[in-house]
C-alpha cells in the first residue's frame, strides 16, 4: 500500500510547524510543505479544508489535523496500512472550543467543515453541530470520532447522533 499523502500548511516563524515537520521527518513520512505566508492559494486551500486560519494544519490523506497533535498524527499514520473510511467532517473538541468563547462547555465533537457528498453530509451534519454519538459509542471529543470510525469498513453503517441548537437528531449513514 502506498504511503499516505501528507501536507503540512505552515509558516517559517511557527515553532509548532517546525516540530510537526521534524516529527514527520523522524518517522520517515514524506510530506509536502505549503508556506501559507507566501502562497495565497495554499492559505485559501488550508482554510477551505480545515476552517482554520492558524498553523500548523496537517492533512493525512483526507483527514485534517489542526495544530501539532502528535497522538492523532501517530494514529492516522498507523492506520494507513489498512483501508479506512472517510467521514468527511473536520471536528474539534466541543468543550474546549465552547469554553474559549465563554459558552457552557458540552461534551462531543464540534463540526467545523463538511465535505460535499461525504457520509457526514448525507447524515445531515452542518458546521456548528455537535456529534454526541457514533454507533454504540458516546462521543466525548474529536478523538472519539476517530476511535468510533477506526474499525468501520467501506459499506459499513453507523448511527450518527448530533445536536443542533437544542434539538438532538440521530441518522443512519453508510460509509
């Protein structure tokens, strides 16, 4: 199986970008670096894919990692040996995101960006929704989404439970 397509969106003055690139190099993972401070198209692409303006943003195939999240990167790079499904939604920890904005923290994974035609879109997810369950698993944070999807095969089905405002919705989706 071919290595994952890894892209690091960075700037030359970002110490976390340097650490992320050093980590990937030490692991022997080939990556493409895009300097968003001089490449406007790359900056627009990074924002479109992640919904974020800060760096680093790292993509591993179609999965987006915001910041240098070493444990998540290791999981994504290890999972590359088998065929995995794509959910098609960029997610962040709902509790930390809402707490930073002075709102009551909730558990779950906050949806940032939803890819057109993806299982997330077919489930009806939209930016701002909070995923609280996938299959039989309660989702406490963004990592919980990855864990719930880790053993889903292409063609598999899961029920997605999410909150939009004060309304909770559950829908079955096929991957």
